[in-house]
């Protein structure tokens, strides 16, 4: 065997890559002085693409299969190197293997709340997170635009840039979709499809494709969630369908739980009773209004002349207005006394109920508290 044959046999003649990781996107085949001889065997496995780069210029791209390297299957490199009649001496070229499988379970999420204008709540702040999957669809473009000459390129080096792009397009997509904040949870699939269409063209500029995009959660600010909880509670209470009335019931119950009184247990019971009675009174008033409207529809009898209404101070908060009939029921329940502060239209200040001539009659038939 001659000296030249011994040198040729020492050169690499098998070029392949077996990926044992789950995040490697590009891997450069290592070799001594980057020399490859004529007839070397190139093996490209499924979900791989091999890219030959000559002096920084992308030459030939090989799809999955087995190749014996010669001028016939390296047309671009043959042209670059000027091989008119083949070659016998080794040539130098960089070989990059690009992983074209799906890279799944990449996380995305908003670092800070994003500001949006909702038709129901007005300006609100939302947080969102989810996952996405990507794959390389143009190996040469991906090396040129993203990976460059790195010998080992992983998903960790590109996900941060892609995440920023996703958040920007997610914010735009939420605004354009016009989906109310309360309906977002029921439209995650539609939102995911919409956002995929928004970001895929830009990912394509890097040789990438988004194969799966999932919105896993969109959360509202705590104060909005609290308002929704109160709205749900109002629905449970039935006819307490006005937010102010519901707040009044809450205030009365909170006053009953005030530990500063002489008998907290009694006050709590009174507060609960008053809240329940108030709900009953409001229901009765709503029923009376409905009956009155029905009577007005059926005959021409004028409605009753409205009587005076009063506001009551409970735990430093204004509640009401209440009619005399409602106050009488509250007196019977022990939740409205002579010491309760009241006010009605035309008065310049709050007065004790026992000092108002209009209300003294409410307490005349009520026995005094049982002495201890």
C-alpha cells in the first residue's frame, strides 16, 4: 500500500449523527481539519437534514438517506470547488446536522400583566401562559438566520427570542379577537388557532414552523375576580339583582360581626336576621312592583300614593331607602331601634329614630328588652 493510500484510509469515511438529547437543534460533525475524502459515506436519519457549508457559504442540503459523496450528489459544492472531472484529494467542508423533529412542551407566559380594553369591564390587566411546539422546516435558512456557525445549538438558545415574539402577537390577537374576558376560557381552542396564524409567518422567516400552540390559562386581576364572585353570589340570592342592594346586605352582616359590642353572639344573630329579612323585604317589594305593574296593565286604577322613605346608618354606612312598612318589620326583628340614626329627603342632618315624630309610632307597640 502506497503512502497516499495510507493517508486516504486515515481520513474519515463515515459521516453520521445519532441524537441522544431532546433539545439539540443543530450539531456540527467534528473531524480533523474538516477533511472529507471522495466516496465518504453520509448517513442522514429520519427527522434529520445534513447541510454542507463551504467557507461560510451554504452548499448542498441532504434529506434523510444514505449517500456516497461524489460530484454527482454534491452539485453545489462541485460548482463552488470547480471540480470538472471529479476529485481524488480530500476536500474541506463543514457538515451540520439539523434536527427536524417536533420540539414540544416549550413554555410561554406573560412576565407582566398585559393591558387590554374589555367591552364589559373596561381597561383590565390579564396574565396568560401555555405551551407550543416548533420544528425546523428550512434547515439552510435556520442555520443562516439563527444557528450560525455554532457547533451545538439547542432550543434553550432560541426559545427566549420566540417567547417575546409570541407575547407580542398574543396581545395583538387578544385585542383583535374581541372575545370578552368572561368568555376567554370557553374559546381557548379558537384563540390558539387564531394566534398560530398570526405568528407562523414570522417564525417562517427563521426557517421554523409552529406545529402546536396552546393557551392553557388566562387569569384576571384579583379585584376583577372578586367582583365576579360577588356577581355570582347575587345570582344565588335571587331577587337581590342590584349590586347596591347586595352591598347593603353585606354591610349589615359585617356590622353584626363587629366584636366591639357587648354581646357579639347576639349581634351576629341580629345581623344575619337583618340580612335575611332585608332580602325578604326586597323580594316582597319586587313582587309588589310586579303585581302593581300587572294591575296597571289590567285596569286604569292609579297606583297607591307613595309614602316617605328613610335611610338608615348601619355601622357607619348608609343603607336604604326603606319604607315605613319595612322599618316596622326591622323593629319587630330587633334590628332597628330608637337609637338608630335615620335621614330622609329635606333633613339637614341625621337624627335618632326615637326623636322623629313620624317614627315614634313604630316603637310604641314593641315591649322593652327583657332585663338581665
